[in-house]
């Protein structure tokens, strides 16, 4: 289990009102959003590819791609096939590319615990060695949850003090 340091150890005092996990889940926490990301990492860029490969309606694909584009995960790039109208490809931004370990972690976990007959796909590096996702320190040592300490930043404490001083509820 992660070590909660300082005020996080006293969960009655600390309020996670600006929780980064909650914000991330609000953006990418739907089945369709995460599977659209999966397909983007597999190389999909076009609307019809996302809808067909994920198995969602055009309306759902449109809504998710719009949300992810407005949030900065994708950027729309125009293209035109000969004799056709202008259409748009959806390309991952740097923000979107940074979701790669998240998608890979879900894939790895699903392979490990939800595929009793074996994984349908395997991820390898260019030398054909299997790859795994893990939490690492800057020196690349793999860390277990008990090796990770969580601390509140000064910014978060200031935000919490500001929010509680402007709270007018009785």
C-alpha cells in the first residue's frame, strides 16, 4: 500500500476536492473513450475507423471524439481524398500520447487477470522481447506501492484553504 505522508495520513483533514484521478476518470473513464484511445494507439485516425473498431454508434463516436478533442487529447487535421469533401483525421497530441502507459496498464492487467486461456495479443519491443508497464523512479528502478510516498503540494494546501474560506454554507 502507498504511504500517505503528512496531511494525507489524516484523511479526515485532507479533502481531495481537486483529485487528479477523478478529473482523469471524468475525461477518459467511459468504455468508449478508453477504447477510442486503444484504437488511436493501434493507428486509427479516422472517424469511421474508431466507430467500427470500437463497435459504437456514430453518435457515441462523435461525442467522445469531440470531448477528447476539446480537452486536448486529439487534434483534428483536415484531409481530402480525390473527388471528396474535406474530412478530418484525429491525431493524438502530446497529452494524448502521454496516456499510452494508462492504456498499456489496462491491457497488461486484463491479460493477467481476465484472460484465463491466455492473452489474445502480446506487446513486444523491436527485439521481440515482451514489455511491461510499471511505476519507476527516475533511475528506472521499478517501484511497488509500498515504495511510493504521496504528499500534498503547497499549491493544493493553498487551494484548499482558499476554497474553505470562500465556503458560505452553514
